[in-house]
C-alpha cells in the first residue's frame, strides 16, 4: 500500500454525488424498497458500510484517482475489485476481507440501487469458501458464511416480493430472518436481546 495516502476517505472527502446518494438512501420509509433500505439500518451497520465504502474510495484515490470523477457505478468492476483485494492484503488492518467486501456491496446497493451487484456477491462467496483459514476444534461456522447467508436471504426475499408484485408473509419472515442472521454475524447479541428483536419484528 503506497505511503502518503489515506486508507479511508472520510465522508466529507467523498465525491459530492456519492454523499448526496448516501444521504438520500436514508429518507424513505419502505423497508422493502432498495432505495430506502438504509432508513431501517442500525447506526453500527450504517457505520460499517460507510467505512467500507470509504476504504474503497481510499484505494481509488491512491491507485486510480481519475476514477473519482466517474459515477459510483462506473468506478468498480471485476478488475478493480481484484486490484482492491490485492491492495488491502498488503495491510493488516482487516480481519476478514470477505465480510468487508460484503459491507462494500451493501454500501453500493444503497448508493446505486438500480444496479445489479450480484456479480460482486459471487466474488465474495468465492473468497469466503476458498480463503484458507484455521479451522477450530469444533469446526465452527465462520461469521463470513453467516453474514453471506443472511445477505442472501434478504436479497431473495426482496427479489421474490418484486416478482410476486406484493409482499407476502413468507417474504417478510425470510427478510427478517436474513437480517437477524447477518446482524448476529457482525454483532454478538445476548439471547435476551435477540428474543426482544424477534418479538418486536413478529409477523402476525
């Protein structure tokens, strides 16, 4: 990683259009609308996605500064992602690149809701499965895989609701379960807190 460059661009250093799109993602109230998905996110989740996007912009600023002038969706492709992964692996500040890329994808979905980011999810899945890791004594499921499972359930619920033209109870339950699984992968919760979350999100 080149010296003299910020690892993360603060929100105020983001391109103006990116700042505008990010703020707009938190205004609506329809939780199944990709454009308003951010309005229902917890502050810690918002911060994780904002920081991940800021790290990506830090890479763009250091390695491809000319791309900062492009639209957000035109700034990233498979080649750029491959370069970004290599660039990040030169440092030791990331525990899990797969999880961080998951946050980046979620941030992009907020900033560019009309774009298809499934190709990035496929890259993240491949990383989560193929990246060597020390296996614990009890072969525990990693937080990477739990996060990806939760993200897939959320995406599937939204896609199925869109295809059906309405939000059925099964869509809402799948969305809720995916959200809880993804949240547990990121933030350990006490059983009492988890029970309270399910109770508040109960669907009659």
